[in-house]
């Protein structure tokens, strides 16, 4: 059956434009470049068994990404981290790894996330505060059928704070009730000011 | 600033670099910086083996740093122009005009306007004559270098032949000249003495009163009258890139490409590669096996492809393929074997490696009748073609792709009917196999490209069919390939016509290329960007008739614009091959019997194999 190891990694500035699929492929190839005893799926087309939590949008950096990888046998965690970090391109870095106790899928554990949005445009941050303190934050979004629908995202925002030009949003995340950080940008663009010079960083994915 | 642009473009990773195995260097000790430019987008350029080889060779040197540059896609180019950002290298984001060398690889003629566009975007003067001491040396190499006359005026020097040794010689000389404070002109004089180096400004192309080409003569005492291509006699003596860059993006050839030999023994008369890479030289089986292992370990790739012009002609092909399949079985690495012949051993191997029948079974008869296949020296009989197809159907393929050329010398409508008949016979073969023993859903694709006469081939004298003739021939196939299981693919002939013009052109075409670029032509090999009418306007503006270059049957006694280049295959041999073609006579392959092409002067490879 193999044993599951969970790794937390950072995706920094240098690689923030690497898309989700390309990121997955990079990890798979880097794992193959190491001596880590990975387990392959059985069958006609054996594959490394790896799954990633919550895809990260192109252009966004992160301090907290996760993947689960099935190993053939337990492998020393420090060696796991060291081996993988020596082969990953600059910008990707494993920060932590452990053998999780639960057996639920990684994606189903994702419940919340924290985003840090740094805005370099000259705007009124007080206005951002006011906007997100309102009871209703309505934004138009395209749904799966390409129809424009209005949505109140108030309940997705669990908490937020603003320090200087950095806005920190604690939001719901996961497969069922996810708030895309770009939606926060849409809200700012709509209600505050059109911003161009900004950075989004995922500070944390909270697994529950 | 760049970051702002990247937020707005499609596939920003095309411009960011930083991939696995990218070379990073401290610039303080670097004496020569090379921008290796591929005149197409990242995904195409990163599939090119030559770039990986030279990138590795240059970067093994401590005093040299070679970086990559690709043509930005149109969205990025527009943003770069709006924001005054010069074309830059992926490794250090350095603008093109700050490099010592700007080096282009000439892989196909239709990339020429992209070269001008990249130089322009990089702040480098387009014409060699306009460059000064502070500008980079603009160089080129690759298969189109052999007749680079149409773009010669844009380059300071051009490298003929295989680049592994000569690139390093040129670079070493450059560093020496730089250390000694020599001028650009002095460097060019010295470099033009190196075997394989062509400095176009040291030659004068002359024409007769009737406009035909007369000769290309040296006008500088350092320039050689004849430039001979460089070849590597012993491929095992070369270092091969073992740590190559693994792109983030899915590129065209996203796998390990392992070269097993250069050249081709076959001698198809239309094929430029078959002549310019002579003689055939192989890498040893042991070397290939060692490299395969090392490359897989260093890249993490899941597929390895043995590359050459005709893979199953490798002398130890079967043992090599078997060993590799064995070696990688447990590592879940698959082996792909492109360019196989249709012999039984190859087919058996193909069956072994193709566990998944997702891709089609491709076969290239090139011509529809035996007569025309003999004219082009394809050396493939109808029986062999049908046997291979029967094998494919019996082994579980139901998709067959057939490649043909139309407009080949001496072609008649009988030959076109031959294409139709052959395709029909193949569909009949499928239905002869019992239902329970064949895969469902027969699909036979007939692709017909337009013949492009190329320099340094037996057909270099041949005129190309005019556009209407080609269209009529395509129409014939469209109306006669009526079987529902057969799909017919063709291309608009205009692009092939321009390819012929640029392939066989002389120096007078440089102003047409410049004009076409000025009028907005770029990415000409991309159907959606190719503007034939704009090219026609460029020819008109320059008062040049494109038909003179594409359609004219050149007299065998005429001097050709590329005769100052020696590929070691003699003009006499090509004439003989032309005559054999007209007589429908087949020439034996290099292993059967030496045909005396001239390449044996190099004293290596297949010419000296024991038979």
C-alpha cells in the first residue's frame, strides 16, 4: 500500500508564473531525480502517486503549499527535505514534511486560507477597510455556464486587517466554498480604486 | 517593470527562465557573453537539440556565459515595444545589445523575419554594415547556413557545419582579440581564416547582365574562396549535454532526445538533411546507453527518444533498443523510436515499445507510384508499405498516417492517382483482417505537402510547380480521395513557394526580407501570421520576381549562388543523381555500395566501415 508523506513548500517570486499543472510536473520530475523511494501506481501506465492541495493562481506567491506523496516505505524526513530541496529549481522550497495520521484526501482537509495582498498603488486604504466591513460585498462573477451572476462574498471573509499597504485576508477555502484571492482584487477594483501594482501571497493554507 | 508586463501576457513562464538545470554564473569572471537566439517561441526553441548542445559546451567554459533568447509572442512584443523594454535573455534578463555575441540558429527559412524582429527588439542594428565597435557580433549557424545568401548581409559571420568545435574556436579567438584590444574588423579578419567560417562582408556576389548569378568572390585577403563545412569525425569524442534544462511549460519535444548518429545512408534526392550531414557517423552503443541513464537521472523525464534521420539504420539498433527497454522498464521510462524503416525488426520493436496505441502509425511513402519513388530514390516498395500497414492493423493500430509530397520533379496525374490507389489499398487491408482481430475505427490520413527544391540536393536545379498547378493537384486529390475512412490534409502552397525562394535565393533577397519585415511580416511559419500578399508587395517594392527563384529550371551548367560553400558532396555527384532521377534509376545506399558522393574525403564514418 505504501506510506503517505505530506510536504509543505513555498513557491516564491522566481516561480510565481509557473502554473499549477507545470508545478505538479516539476515536482514529479524532481522527485524522480532523487533517491526518495516513491511508490508507483499499479497498472498499465504506472505513475507517481502525488496529490496537491488547492491550486494556486498564476502570478501568486505562497509560503504554504502542500502535497501528499506515497512512498514505498518510510524515509527519513530530514533526508526527504534535503534531497528534494537540492534538486528543486530556485523559488520552490520544501519547508516541512511529516507522516500524517489521518487518511482523508489532502484537498478535503483544506478549509481556510490566509492571503497577504500588498498594494503599491497610491490608494485610500481606509476605503478598503470600509468596503470589507460592510454587511454585503457583492461581486459579479462568471459561473460555469458563462453567465454573469452576483454573489455576496461577505461570509467567505472570516477576518481581515490592514497594516500600511498590506491587507491580510483570512478566507474560506477548499473544494466547496473557496474564495479566490483575485475576487478580493475584483472587489477593490470595483469599490475602491483600480489597482495595477500589487502582489498576492498565500500566507497559509489551514488544514482541518 | 517586467513583472507588470508578465501579469498581462499569455504563458508568462516563456520569459522567466529559472528552470531545472538552467546555468547560473557569476558575471565578474566572464569575458564573453553569448545570447543564443532561437527565432521562434519558447516552446519550439526549447525542443531544439542543437541549442542544448551548444548551451552546454559554451557554459562548460569558465570565461564564457551562454544564455537563451526566444522570439516573444505577439502579446509580449507589443507590451515590450509600448514600454521600451529591449529583448532580453532568460538567464539574466540582459538586453540583446549588451552581449558579445548574438547567435542565431537557422533551422528553417520561414524564421528569417523573426531574426530581424528580434535584432530590432534587442536594439541591435539589423545590417552588418551598420554595426560598430560597441555592437554585438551577430552570428549564425544551422542547416540554413549552407545557403544563407538571402540573409548574409544581416550577419557578421556564419558558421558552416557542425558547431561543437568551431563555436569554441571562434569564442576563444574573440576572447583573445578582446584581451589584446583588437577591433571588430581585426577580429573578423582573423576569424575568417578559421575553417568553416564565412564572413559575408568579405565576399562580393556578382551577377550577369541578364540578371543571372555569376559568382561570389573573396574581396579580403583573409577570406577563403571556398568555405568547407566542419564535421566531427568521432561523435564519441564529444561531450553531450547531460544536465539539460527541463522546461516548466509543455514544449513540443518534451523528452530526452538522444542523438545516436548523424547523417543518413539513404540518399533521398529531395532531402537536404540527407546530403548536408554526410557522412554517416555513429555514437557507440555503450556511449548512448551511458548517456541515456545519466540524462534520465538528471532530468526526471519519463520518455527518451533516440534521434537521427533514420533510427533503424543504426548498426546495432536492435541490441541498443532492447538494452534500453530493459534498462528503463522498472524506472517507468518509455523509449520512443522515431524515423524507423519498415523492416521486420523495426516493426517488432515498435510493437514492444508502443504499449499504448494512442498515437497513429505513420509511414512516409512520399510518392504514390513506384516510378516516382524511384525518381526520388525513396527506396520503399509498395509491398513494404502494405506489409507495414498490415502489421500495424494486426498489432492493434487503426489510425494510419501517410505522408506524401506533391509537385515532385517529373510528377504526372498518374502519380497522384497512385496516392489515391495506395490509400484505398490500405483501407482494404484493414477490412481483410477479421473484426475480432483489429481495433475499431479505421482512420487513414493522407497528408500532402508541397515539394520545395533545396540547395545541395539532386533537385537543386528543379523549378517548383506554380501555385495554381499545385492547387489543381490538391483539388484532384480532394475529389478522388472519396473513401470515408480517408482524411486528406494539405497546406496552402504559398508558404512552400516562399520557402523555395528563400532556400534557393541569393543576396539580392535581403532587401525583400527586410521590406517584408518592415511591412509587418513575422512568425511566417505560423499559418495565422503568414501574409503572402504582404510578401508579394515586398517583392514588388524591391522589383524582384519571386518566380525567378521558385519556378525557374536552372541550367546544370549555371553557377549557383551557394557554390562557395563545400559540403563535401560534389556538384558532379549531385548532377549524376539528378540524371539518375530523370532516368528513374535508383542509387544504392551507403552501406550497400558507395555511390562516390565525395564525403569520404573526411576519412570517417560509414565510408570506412568494414563491409
